[in-house]
C-alpha cells in the first residue's frame, strides 16, 4: 500500500517532534545542569556545612546545594562528551525530519490537482 505525501509529511513531523521531546530536551537539560556543576571544594566555600563530603559533584539549585551524581566536566569528561554527542545528533535528527516534512508539504502544494 502506497503512503501519500500528506501522510509521509505527517510521519516525518511526528518523528521530528518525538525526537525533539524524548531525546533533545532531556539531553539539553542534562547538558546545562552538567555545565553548572561545581566541585566539592568550591561548594564547601560557598555553602559551609551544607555539603556532604561523599558527593561527587554539587549542583546549585536556586541557592541550595544538591548532589550531582555525574561529577563535574573535569571529573567525567567521557560522560560529558557522550551527552554532548547525543544532544547534537538528536537536534540534527529533529531538524532533518522537520525539513523532510516541510519539503514534502511544499511538494504536495506545488502539484497540480488532478
């Protein structure tokens, strides 16, 4: 069974939206939190007595220290690089699928009726 251009455009759009919502947004949130993580020494200076010495890294959420289990970028460069690659690839996939959807919609509009 052949799939029409309108259906294919909708499928490409659905894939783009799913990729963006399920992969790009969560990896962006992880990426931004990772870039703001601080070391235990710096956290102890900012928040004396509030930081557990067993934490790997510290995230500052609205002025309160919280444990950041992934450590800082310097402590876990491979994990940060993997997160960055996933973010870039997911964003590129979302943009490609959105482009394909737009191109198919534009081709459908350019077709003569009949």
